[in-house]
C-alpha cells in the first residue's frame, strides 16, 4: 500500500513511526517555549521551530484547513479508526490561541 501524504493528514516516516501510524499537522512553530522541545533543535529548526505558531502554507485559512482535514479524514476513515491519529509533530496540539477550533 502506498503511503498517504495529504495536506493535513499523512503517514509519518522514519523515527516518527515509533509514535504514530497516522498524523495531522495544521501549524508549524510554537509559543510555549519548552526547553526539551525537539522543534527548537536540529536540522528543521528554521522550518519547524519558530516561536510563533503559523498555519501551514498549503492552507488558505483555517476554514480551508478544516475542509481539507474533513475530506482527508473521510478518505482514510477505516485506517484512522483502526490506528488513531496523532496531533501534532510540528507544534503543541493544545495551543491557547486556537481554543475556539
């Protein structure tokens, strides 16, 4: 079976597969400032490690992100029900600024 790599939902590769078979990222960057955070270290720091959470560039806005998420979730429903969905490798999934979502 070919790996699914959508705009919101995807199947992680490499070491990330230790944590999840399926994942979802809406944002990159995080304002929490945790000292242990891997997003602030290593090769991806300029891409993933910003101090301000921003919506991924592939989305035109939050409404578009939610539409994409819903479509991708329905497309992979059986697998997601079987294995679950990890939120999020690229930010804190419980950002204060996004409580309304």
